[in-house]
C-alpha cells in the first residue's frame, strides 16, 4: 500500500484517502475523531510516508497538531497549488472525497517538503498578529466613515463613530501590550526582536510580523528565504522571447510589511539607500529596484538571525 495520505478538512468532518486506493473514510473533526484517525493510521499495514492536509482557514489546526504530536509526517499545503494540480491531471469534479484523493496524489507526485510545525505559542502569536491587522483595518474604515458623515443632521452618527474609534484604539493598545508581553516571555524571541529592530527601517510591527509569520527566518539559505516569501523573480522565457521577470506566490502579508520597511530604509538606512541608488543608476525602474532591495534586506536579516549578529552599516549585499 502507498504511504501517501490525503485528508480533506471541513468544519465538521475529515475525509481520508490513501494514494492508489479507491475507497476513503470519514471521521468527525473533533478530538475524538482525531484519536480514531490516528489509531487507524498507526494500525495500517503500511507506514505513513506523508500525510497531506490542505489549509482551510484554521479548521485543520487541531488535526495537524494532533498528528504532529504523534510524530506522524504531516504537511499543510496551499489550496491553490492543489487545485492547479487537480486541473492539470484532468480532475475537474470537486467533492470532499475527491479532494482527499487529489491530496494523496499530490503528495505522491509533488512530495512537498515537511517543515517544522508551529508550536502552540507561535500559533497564539500569529493569531494576535492577525487580530492586530483586523483592528487596524476596522479603524481605518471607521475614520473614513467619519469623514463622510458631514453635516449637522449627522451629529448623532458622528458621535457613535467617534465612540467606536476610541474603542478600537483602546483595543489596539491592549493588543500591543499583549504582543510585547509575549515577546518578553520568550528569551529567544526577545533576542531576535532586538536583532531585527537594530536595522534602520525595521520597526516594531515589521519585526513582529517576521517573527510571527516567518518562523523559518535564520534557518534557510539566501535563495530559499527569498522564494519562501515570494521575492524570487521567475523567468518568463520562450524560444527567443525573453519576458519580464515577476515575483509571485509566497507570503503576501510579509511582503506588504517588508515593502513599507524597505521604503523607509531607502531614505533613512545608508546601506539600503546605497543599494537603491546603485540600482537606479543602473537603469532599473523604481519599483524593480525597491523589490530588489526588499530581497537583499530579507537575506541580510535572515543571516543576522542565523548568526546572532546585530545590524552593521557595512552589511554587504553580496549575500543576496
């Protein structure tokens, strides 16, 4: 029997299929269902070579944690990649059972790399970061509504909006305090946070995002970290045509935060500013030069975390 297993996760149910076998099994997506699934996997005649689970907005977290705790080889994959794989192999129909088989086939053919699972502490920190982003978005929306609520007839509405803005600002302050406390409780995170904020241009929010959403920081090679975040440009060549290279994929939230940090750094960080000016002098478009600086900065901070070295003004871009 094949050792590649696909698990399609929904809010209430799990559908499990083994590569090369037509049947599938279902379990409730509960603690009891997880125990039954793990028991059946461990009793199976063939060991699990790879268990593939699709990211489903959080419904898979408890299952993945339970599988990881038993030492089972589990990997969480991007739904878009799996869907593209299904289309490429001619599987256009979509049901929970079919998806489980597609995930098993995806694991057998693509063999996605198993990465270290996030700890409960890391998951909590990620949730705090997501909540912080949500509150900021709500605050911006309410301030825009306040600007639109003009005229004496809307004074009551303006008062209600202002009250909500004050509430959101208080919630942000409390959440900032919680994030700070979480960092201080971990000596490892506190040290990494200090290293990252030693870089001119990287502030509290950027450092938090890198720590929370890029746990691989400091463990990967230069090319690997750029590809992980989505800052490695892809070729678009065919025959004699040499198309423009573009970045895509990766972790969009990290790129967005890193973009703003690099933009600040091109003005206030002498080293990054020199990189940027040199690229512009070579004829690069401003956006292309900025993305290149993002990639260089990411590579340097990755090396800083790996070696435990604080930022140095003469940090060489040669490692990018």
